[in-house]
């Protein structure tokens, strides 16, 4: 989805599969719900998971039994890409106990 002119620059609205959302923020949940239903979306992927639109996307995905995936933005580990189901960083489903990894 394109949310602003920067998105439009890199993903022109004339490009196939580009969806432009230019309504106000409060209209996004209904817009996304409708889109997921109409297009039978099974997974939602976001770049980060704490931006306001992404928080809504995660909630709507969960409500529709669609999986939610997030790319970690790589601020502390440049040149690495992390993709996790259900969230990254503080929302990562990875165990927090060191012994879990030592036992593997």
C-alpha cells in the first residue's frame, strides 16, 4: 500500500498491484478489512511493526486469521534482513531465555 508521495515515487500508482490509500488515518481499519476480505489475503507483511498503520494491520490480520510478518528495520544490525512472524524486536516470538538456545 502507498500512504504518501514517497511511496508513490518508489512504487508508482500506475504500477500493477500498487494500492494507494489516501484517506484519513481513522478510515484505514475499515479499508484494510475490506481489502483483506475482497482479495482473500492470507498474509500481511510490513516493514517494521510499531508504526501506527502497522499496528492496525497486525490487528486486522489477526482478526481475519491472516498471518502477520514484519521485517526488522536493521538500525542496530545494518546489512542484515530479519523477517519474523507476529513481530520483531520487542514483539519477536523468539524465546528470551539463553538456555533455550544453548539446548538446541
